């Protein structure tokens, strides 16, 4: 995560890297280049940013809906994640799931092989981000350097917030989880605030019925 004052490109999530490089991580192939979002210094919630967050959310939602067909009356949605490709961040991922599960009522995160989305790790000049291939598969990429510079649980929980439908809001205070790197490396808050919790519950209300963006 780099300072949002940097006027260079970055992808959706905490990764505000000071680079013009836009190559996908090594785990993605050219044939299935992930949809990522670029933000600029004066972040103001652009229509493109909102669309990309929606694309990731809908990719996960599509996977969840397919598995829920046999249980249409359940009120709480379970989203499964596969953390096997991010062994360095096992504790942070588990803590992130614990935080979100304690913060919201209408959706729960649960680890499971081949989940609705994956966590991956590695080195990427863009930092950490959430991405989707647009075909029902999504992943959260956790960058090594960024997770050393910034609070790693905050990074992971922030990126997981995109999975649940929340956009970035870099100009927000440290108390907002989705302000990401805006408040700087000294911010260690990893808890979503009241507004963020309410938004997630709204998005996942009534077993995915009536989803609104």
C-alpha cells in the first residue's frame, strides 16, 4: 500500500503502489487477465471503481448462489475461502474471517478447499488487491512488502471487505476499515465501522435476495 497522494496508478484495494506497471501477478495467465481497478490521487469513489467492486462481489455471489440452490430458505449466507495459496498469512486470514464474522449477521466466512474465492501471496509492485476474472472466480492477493509496511491484519481485513461488496474510501479516517492506506502506516485499526457493517449486512440480506449497489 502506498500513500493515496501518489499520482500514479494502482489497483482496487490497499495497493497504492508508486509504479506505472500493470502486469497481473504471476498466478494469473494472459488468457484470464484479472479485472483490476486503477485509482488516482484524488480518489472520490468513481463510477469505474464502483463497477469493479461490484464485479468482484458478483463473482463471489455467483459461486455462493450455485451452492445454495439446495437450501433456498437460509437467511445467513456462507462464503467459503481457500487460503492454501497464502501460507504466510494463515493467521491474518483467520483473524480477518473472525473479525467479519463477529461484525455482520447476514454473511459468514468459512475456510474450505476450493472456496468461493482464494487468497494468494507474493511480490507485486501494485501491492495487495482484490480481483476477479469475471467468470465466477475471485481472489485476494497479499503483497509481502505492503504487509510489512502496514498492519497486516488491517490489510487482509480490508481486502476481504471487497469480497463482501465494499469499495475503497481512501479519504476516510483510520476508524474506517475501507480507508485502507489513506491514514498512513501508523493506522492499525482492523475493525469495520458501523456504516461498513451495516452496508455488508444490507448487501447480503435475506439470503442474497434483493441485492443492491
